[in-house]
């Protein structure tokens, strides 16, 4: 009945919440593929979205699979558009992941990540707080911020890039960020809040930027 017009690929899809936004904005027939390294999130996404695919007749196919951004099980130029939001700052390195994102897209890669004037290598310690004899944390996740200069040099070194754009994410609704949605509930310790118009997580200012790459 419908002809597939394109494939949207969401790497680091989590529980699939960005699919709700795509359904509102994409006005042509498309198929959605979400990949995440955490099986728990993939199971949540499958439960939430598989039964309601027909709620948007423009979305022809919905797929959620486990996948590692360092080695994605996808063919070259698999999707028309590849997106990756809020993931790269949690990784130990980003060169190979960005190469993978570029490999699997036909045209565009959209990345949302932390980019500022200076690079920071940050480890957020998770409970139980334990360390090696050398003082290295055993339980942590990265919370890295990369400089604009480093990102530009990295993209320039990639093969097949025709152009790219880097710009700050300023189009967020500050009223939806913070503890307003947690009235009567326990507030998460890592809840993002707004201070002087900027997003802050605990003690870290979050310089969110979009990196758009075109092949």
C-alpha cells in the first residue's frame, strides 16, 4: 500500500523516546531503526512501540535492536539519516563511533553532544564508590566535554565528508527541565536543572551542541 521513502536510524536510542518527536515532525513515509547497547532499554522500547506502529501510518517499520556503536551490525549507507543524541560524552573515545555513524548513512549524520571551548575528561563515580590501589574508580561512567577545535580537526580527518555545521542547542524549553515534573516524588540525583539559562547536571555545565555532517 505504501512505498518506503526513507530510513531513519537512531543510535543510542534508549527506550525510544525520540521516536515520538520523529512521528510529529516527519511528514513522509519512513522506517525507523533504533539501536542501543543496553538490552534493558531495548526491551522497554519494544514494549512501548511495537503494538502502536499503526498509530502513525507514515511510519512503515519499527525496529529496535541491541548494537554497539563501535561496531554496528549494519551495511554501509544503510539509512538516509542517522542520528545520535546524548551518547558520545559517555564513551571512552569518539573517533571510531563517529566513523561508524558516517559509514552507515547515505547522506546526513546528526549528533547532539557536549562541545565547549576547552576539552574535559570527566569520570562520574557511581555507587558503590570503590577504587583500585592506584586510585582509579571501579564504577563510573564518562561525562566528557570536547573542544570545538578538537571536533573540527576530527571531522576534517574523516573521509567522505562534504561539509559540516556545528552550533549550540538553544531550542530547549527550560520549563520542562528540572524538578517540576517530580512533585511528590523522589528527585533523581543527576537531574538536569537550569542555572542562569544554562543546563547543569550536578556541578557540570552542559554545553550541548549539534554536529551535522553531510557526505
